[in-house]
């Protein structure tokens, strides 16, 4: 698919889908198939969302190389072309990243979310070579995961100017630079590239992003209660930014405060997502160790918070 066509569909509220595990912490592909069909039936279709599987919140780094391709293929088969499916590729060297993206392409992904090879301790020039060589070797889209919070994960605005015109770079998952990191910059600078790639917000400020010409945002909730994010996206698309910001904060602030409290005993990016799925009647199992799931009291508290949003769950 051409870059221009991919940019049309990789936009809006993007869903990072949890990976279902059984009681033995093995991937439950049947549940993944059912949940994907449920998400499509709730309106997560082309033009309204993207399903992102095996990303960090989907425990992608914890998945075996024998697991994530089957998880991706299951999702694609269940989606039946009704919603674009993206796959997370994490912290690989150039050779393995190319190999894995070719597998993802074979499994039906339209694009991948690709992280820099941070464990190699890359310089910015290394990262530019990495994304350039990968883009030139594959035939599906790439959303660059610009990760300022990790040493070696950031790219400067000058660096992006060398990448955005590549044929397969379709989007940047963007968060603002961290003050104590060596690559400086401001949140707003990335928007000089809005005609070349899609800018997808990853710092929990979709109104700020769309107001400056951005194209979408990472959502904690579109795969939990889609109506919330569809309403939010309608407000953003109608340039009703104050209302959109108020709606966003009315949900993200309570969830963030709850997550901070619940996460004191055990971490894990999938923990809150899986608890929310359980509340809406689609349990996905516990996260893989060493992360612990929320306990019964925490699940009950979370349910009350979600009911407080006015969600019909």
C-alpha cells in the first residue's frame, strides 16, 4: 500500500490491544480472535481506529518469537480487513528488525511500530541508519517510536528531517523531549513534518496534537469503551478543543491516579489494561510474571471509577 494510502488509515485513536493469556501464562489465541471480533463490532474499523498488537502495553517484549507472529495473524484473520492491524517490533538490531518486519508483513500487518535499538547504545547517527536501512528493505509502513525516556531512543528534529521522506516511514509516535536527555527540542517542533508523516501523540495530549495539525493519539480506552474515544475524536475533528481536553482529562486523570496507587506493589504496562478488560466482561488473564494482576478490591475500585465516567459497562 502506498505511503499516502497508509497515512489515511493510520490515524485517530489507536488501540494498544492486550495479549490474552491462560492460567499457565500461555497465549490464548481463541480469546484474541473473539476480542478482535468484539472490537470490530463495537466500531473499531478503518477510519476510526487502528489495532496495535504485541506492543509494550500488549506485552510484546515478553512474547516468544514463536508467539507474536501467530498472535498477529490471529488478529488479522479476525479483523477480516475491516480495521488496519499494526504490530510492535521492539529494540532489535537492523538485521533482526528487517527479518521480523518481513514476518509481520507475511502475517498481514499494514504497518509496524518500530523502536530504536536502544540496547545497542546507539548514537543518533546509528538510529538514522537503522530506520533508513529498515525502511529501504521492507514493504509495509513504519511508525517510528521516538522514546526520549530511554537512553539512545531519541531522534532530534534534524534527524527526523532525514527520515520523514523515506517511502515507508508513515508516522511518528511522538512525545516531547525529556529535559535531562542529550537531544534537546520542543513538543511543537515535530509538526513541521505534518505534510510528510502522521504525528501520533504519545504524551497524553491529543487536543494539543490535533490543534497543531497532528493525526491521532495513543489511547488507553478505545478498546475498552470505544464510545468515549469516538466522542473525543469527533470533538477534536470539529476543532472543539476545550471540550475535548475536558473530556480527556475527566477519564485520564482518575485512571492515572488509580494506576499510580495500584502500581506501587507491582509494575507492568499491561496490568491496568487487563483489569479494565475484565471489568467490561472480556478477561484477558494475568500479565506475565514478575508483574502481578490487580487484586479483587482493586478491581472493584476500578469498576466504580469506570462507572463514574457514565460508561454503560
